[in-house]
């Protein structure tokens, strides 16, 4: 059976790995934002209205291209809840021991 130190190390890896993946993906988006490379989405009424919405052009605009803003928000919604849950579990485990 695992001792407490090994269990703590495993819990530490459970939130550092997704955080590292998220930061790496956001770095790739940052590089893509400053290069000539861009996404080619098929034109659709819903997607065009989403791209040109005020939220992705003014409020949430860490990147110059609105496609990258949508992708960054999508990645954050996927990864951040898992990271937060694992950090809380890690902190609870550290306080126990």
C-alpha cells in the first residue's frame, strides 16, 4: 500500500500535469496569434455570429484573432475545473498529514 508521502506526490502530479498541458496549449495559441498561421473555419451563421460577438472581440480578447479567443476559452473551460478540484484535494490531503 502507498504511504502518505507517495500519495501526496501522486496528488501533486494530478494537478500539475493538466496545468502544464493548459499552459503549453495556451503558449501554442500565443505563437499562432503572432504568426501568419490561422484557422480556416467553414462559414456558418452561428459560428460567424459567435466570432463577431462583443464577448470575443472586446471583453475576452487575450489574442488578436477571435478564433483563438474561442479556442482559449474552450480549453480553459475543459482544464480549469479539473485543476481546481485536484488542487483542493491536494490541499486537503496536505492538511491531513
